[in-house]
C-alpha cells in the first residue's frame, strides 16, 4: 500500500516503515499529480483548508486520514463513508500552552505597548508603569483536554488560581462542566479558550458569555476563531471593558481593515500557536506510530468521534 505525507523530511522522522508500505511525498494533494491508486494512509498538509478536504472524495482506496493538527473541524463529517479520521492530539500541547502563557504575560506586562514605544524610540516608563502582573490572578481554562492539562502545569508556578471546564464534568479531577460557566465567569480575571470547534462550541462565546466576565478581564483565544462571536467581542473590547489576546479570529485571515487590528487592548498573532520548530519531529513520531499500527491491523489512537 501507499502512504502520502506532505514533507520530504518526514521520511526520516517516521521511524521504521513496514516493508509493504511505500511513502510518497505529496505537499499539494489538490493537484493530484501522482497516481492515487493504492494510497490508503494520507497525512494532509498542516492547517489544510476545504480544497484539500475535497480531494478525499477522489482517492478511491483511502482508508485513514491522519491530521497534523489537533483540531479536526475542517474534516469532521466530510470524509467518505468508512474513512477513519485521526487528529494530532498531544503533538501541540507544549507549543500551544507556551503561546497562551506568553500571550497572557505579554498583555499583563504591557509588552505590545513597549514594542510600539521602541519603534518610535521612546523611553516609555511613565506611560505604561506600573503594569499588571500574573501572580494572584484567577484563570478559567475552558477546555480540559491534553492542552488544558499542559497549560495548567505551566501556569501553576505563577501563583494563580486555576479552574478548568470541560464538556463533561470530572469531579475527581476538579474539572467543572460547561453548564457551570455562568457561575464561574464573573470571578475569572483571565479566560482561556482551548476547546475544539464543533457545532456545540461554535459561537459559545457570545454577548452573554462576555457580559458575564468582570470588568478588565482578559479573553485568550487559542482555540478556533468561530468559537467566539466576533461582533460581540468587538463591542466589548472597543468599549475598553474587556481585553483580548487572539491567535485565531473569525474571519481568518483577519482583513486589513478590521477594527480589531487597531485596538491597543487587543493582541493578535496569525494562528501561530502550533507553528514551532519542534512540530515536525513530534508530528511524524505520531504519524509513524499510526502507520505501523494500521499496517499491523492494530487499533489507531486519536480517532475523531463526534467532531473531536
């Protein structure tokens, strides 16, 4: 059988490949410039869009799609019957958690303002000090999967009060259910979103959600843009009542004339949370394990069910 991967360097990172498996590097599958017959295991490019998903219907022997992303929202429910979908759960835990911590600290310690002052060569001590600080903050993490656990571990040394929320409560682990959000939000000074994008989470951060957050709170979105109602967020941050740090937006990319760009209380990065130098080695370790499991007829891990 054949397996498609999107990076030439992935060949060396896969580890041992079963003898009956041929690896082909296909960085742009939408071109279909290679023979798809016999291709059963496909690793699409990182952060693929709809045009790549549509290719799946043109691959007659496709059996498994192994993503390099933790989110499967672009793919879930769109593959031909019988094709198994697996995400990259675990691969992005450390870089995404790092981005969240960096975004929180950058905002609280006024780094964006200092960077703007540096660009104009201004010694801006009086303009931005005293800054806020992370120590003592109450942090609500909405999304208690593997990234949530990684984030909790990285925030704990900062002397913060951490509360986790998941779709289903896990009392033994101290994880609350989403139905408790109306009670939890008013006490949260920092709210971090790391939920998958599903029909249940699309638009969950609406005007009521944001209104429940206290004045001066920070919303951090490291999930997917459509988890947040953009118009509601714009209203709150424009008023100055809330602040935001965003690695994802809706729409994405964010148009150049969008009001979020120019607000001093909004930090924006272009969906870079998982784009680190260690991505490919971690990702292809998972791909190699999955490929060996599939070739041996063993159960796959990270199989997507109900959208994630």
